[in-house]
C-alpha cells in the first residue's frame, strides 16, 4: 500500500527522472539537512556545470564551492568533490554499485550509501534517516526509550520491499516529508494508517531551542569591485570561503547601516547588520590585508562565497544579474535601511 501511494503521489523531482548514479548521488548529498525546494534550484545549476562525474572530479575546489554557494554545509561539497576525484582516479570513473562499496568514498555514510545503491542499482538496502526513523517509531508505537538505532534498522530491513527497494526507500522518505510530519502528522491521508500503532498520538521530538546573535559586516564597493575577506582555513564553519569583512560590534558606525538581514544557521538566528564603508578611507576598512581581496562584481558567481555573503551582495545589487536569481537555503526576512 505504501508503494501504490508513492506511485500515485510521488513529487516530480529532477533526480527522480534519471537512473544516472552520479546524478542520484549528487541529489542525495544536497538533500542532507536541506529542504527539497532549495535543492531543486541549486541541483539544476550544479548539474548544468558538472553534468558528469568526470567534470566534477576535474574541477577546482573553488569552482565546486561556488556552485554550492547558498546550499550551506559546505563540507558536503568538499567531500563530494573528493569522492568524485577518487572514483575518477582510482576506480576508472565507475561508481561502486553496492552500499558497502559506496561507503568507502568520502562523505558517504550508511544512509546515503543505501539510498544511492537502492535507487540507482536496485540493491535491497534500507536507507534510514531521521524522517524514516520517525515514521518507523510511530508505526511500531516506539519512543526514544525503547527504539535504539539497531532496533530501528531491523524494522527498516524487515519492511523493505526487496522487489523495488529504491522506490520503497523514497516512499518512506516521502511519507516522512509530506504526511508523517514531525509536529502534525496527517494520519487521515496516510497510506499505512491501518498498520500504524500510534496514528499521530505520539508526537516525537521537541524543536531545538534557537539562540539569537547579532553580527556586523562591512560592505565596500569601488570601481565595480567589492571587498571580501577569506575565512580562516582552519575555521570549523565554512573554512576558506569568502564573506564580507566582519566588523567588531563597537566598530560599526550606526549612520552607515544599509541593510539588516535575518539569517539562520543550525540552532542560531543571526541578526546581521551591513555597514556601507565604500566612501571610507582605506584605514577604516576592516580585516587583515592578507585575508582580504577586491573582487570584480561581474565575476562574483565564480567565487566560493558563503550563503550569507551571496544573499547580501544580491540584495545590494552587487552580484552579476544573470546569476542573481538563486535563493539561499536559509529563511530570511530582510529589511533595507536605504541601500545604495
Ligand atoms: S498514521 Fe499517522 S503517525 Fe502513523 S505513520 Fe501515518 S501519518 Fe505517521
């Protein structure tokens, strides 16, 4: 009954129209921790630039990060790139066909390996992510106290449709994403409701408490170029990527505030103030000279920008127009303060 529901209700998503293992792999990496709507936009752009595994393997890391810009969690892009290089250089460009073989590649864990092996190669491997865990727990009537990972995996393997494992895995993910929702499961529309022990009585998981922080950045545009600052190579978040030069709280001149952006990363809601220092002297520009550089606005789509930098530059009209339409994967409610 789950597969009949999936056949009738599956969303038409670009990566469901292909059997190309590389294309399916890219989609699975992008979908980790990212909403489908955000992935759709970036997936088309990424696949347009890197249509084959070889084209990705032969690209520079900067090019890959630039194409990933706006999706967040950049470690995924780096691992995907490294894995493509490994397949290209060591495996003759042919991806492993089993979940076990795929797990030897950088950035591919139990979930992604099972998803790719089942969808692309038809291997009977159960893919269990947070969505699938939630569905299984509700169907079985389990909660956090009696559903260790091993028990959930056993249930996933037991339920797996071995004739159509790829469709089954996608159906479970689809059910978790569209019907068996974390806070308000739509049990009346659920295809497995007759089998379900809880039917929505059991709502799992409290939302993580969000923290609030304020940060400030400088925006400086001169003669068609903008000043950017590179994050330290050993930063835990987005190492080596380019952003607007950060300003210390006390160094932000209130009269020059041109934009306020709300930006959410994992469990923190940032209020981001942007200060226009275009007319300020060189001495007033923040950032260590060795870490800052002027970039031509016309070439910014080639730069490995953080999602926030990309969003701000777009809003301030400092991003190439033909590349300015992609949204970042974060929510935002931004307020202009009289931008240039
Ligand atoms: S009946 Fe409700 S709780 Fe059970 S699997 Fe379906 S949507 Fe989830």
